[in-house]
């Protein structure tokens, strides 16, 4: 498949950034014990979708105790914030001017189930963003995000069970934090020549026969 940058994608965004975005959602949901229903990604549209059994957004009980309701809302907020945060930690420039509206709606919806004051919601959201940044910065968590992103590109559609099975078997030995894995544009940029990919002779020959050079 010849990949083409969609018109809505800014010049600083690479396909890898958006795969990391979806991987961030999935890994945080998995670590929180929230059931992922499925994950789909479109290479043509450079976009993904990951419905999950939200702790509060899918089945809110008005009789839930205040503390339990807040905890449930925070779980959902962590998952919704995790995509953009993973993208930011992976490639800081890719988030300039980029905001996923469905993620933002998810955060606001979770907040409003237990809180009405706008100022409180804003402060709460910022607090959750910091929590998820710390969570994703843990070497083991980050290594799972890095491992899942190319798996999403390879399979494009995964069930929650498949994601869980994959993440359980990720080798986190020697894992490093995001700040120890600096962004390298040449490694991820679209249009990168196949000579720079370190492919086997067989793989290179297959691509050349198909007249694929980048």
C-alpha cells in the first residue's frame, strides 16, 4: 500500500505519531484493568478508534458513592488523555495544533458526570494529564506502547483479548523511559528510502520488484 498524507494532517505529524496515539490509549486502559472492546486503525485515513467499557461513561449509576464516582471518572479520563500524551512523549512537535475531538469529548463527558463547575473541570483535567504523563513515563509502560504501535500497523484491527495477550508477553527487560528514546525524524518520516530500513535481501528484492522505493 502506498501511503499518502491526508490533507488534515499537519507537516509535523508522521503516521508513527498516530499509531503511538492509539497504542497509548490501549496500554493505559490495559494497565487500569478497563476492558477494551476493540481497536481499529485506518492507514488510509491515518486515524483510529478504540471503544472501551468505560468505568463511568458507559454505565453511570447515579447512586454511586461520590468517591467511587470520581475514581471511575478519572479512569476514563486517564484513557482519553493517554493518546495525546503518548504522542507528545514520542514526538513533541506532532501535537502542535493537533487535538483529537473525540478524546476531548470523552474527557468532558466523564467530568460532567460528577462535576459541573467549569473551573474545577479544567483543573481536574490538567491534573489527570499530569498523572497519565507520569504513568506513560514508566519504562515498562512506555516499552509496551512502543511495542504495540507497530503491531497496530501490522494488524489494523485487534480485539481487546488480542491486545491483552500481546501486552502480557511484551519483554520489558531493559526498558527505558521516553526521554531516553529521542525522536529521530529520519527513522519515521514518510518517503524514507528502503536502503535505510535495514531490510533483508529477500525483503528488499520483493519491494524492488513491486517498484517500491520508499
